[in-house]
């Protein structure tokens, strides 16, 4: 199973480049036909990720846990959310995203937030 990623608008393009340099076949959407528009509210991003089976990659540590809790309370689900610490560097984040994409068990991150990079 290979995860597919939706990167929110606050994730720099440099992280996308770091991922594509390591694996050009990985599905990474940010500004892509069919992806949510810029400035889509977080609750709508979660609904979109659920409907399209994409893991959300964001740096939103402040409000995303509350949005996920509300989404789950409404009987929603998500394939997972990775909250990244951009200060850790794109290479470390890209490596963790690639490992997760290619070596995760089915539903390993379902309805969870994980923080990257891993320590």
C-alpha cells in the first residue's frame, strides 16, 4: 500500500521538490486539478481527504487536533494527518513521509495525527 498525500497550502514547494527528488511516482497533491482550492477551511480538507483517501500533510499544530476531534465526533474518518515541523528540515520530513508512504500497514494512521519528523 502506498499512501497518497494532500499538502495544505502552507507547506512550502521545497518539501514537494524534496519528495519528488526521492520518489517521482509518489502521489503528492497541493495545487492540482481535483484538489481542494486554496484557503479551503480545515474541516472541508478533512472531508475531502476522507472522500478521496489522501493523508493530509500540514504544519497546523494549533487547530488541527480540534478539527480532527470534531470530524471524528461527526462520525467522519481520515486516512491520517501528518503535522510537520518545518524547522527540522525538508530532507528529514521527506524521508519520514516516504517511509510512511511505502512501509505503512493498511489504516495504520487512520483517524490519527502523527508529528514529523520522527525522533
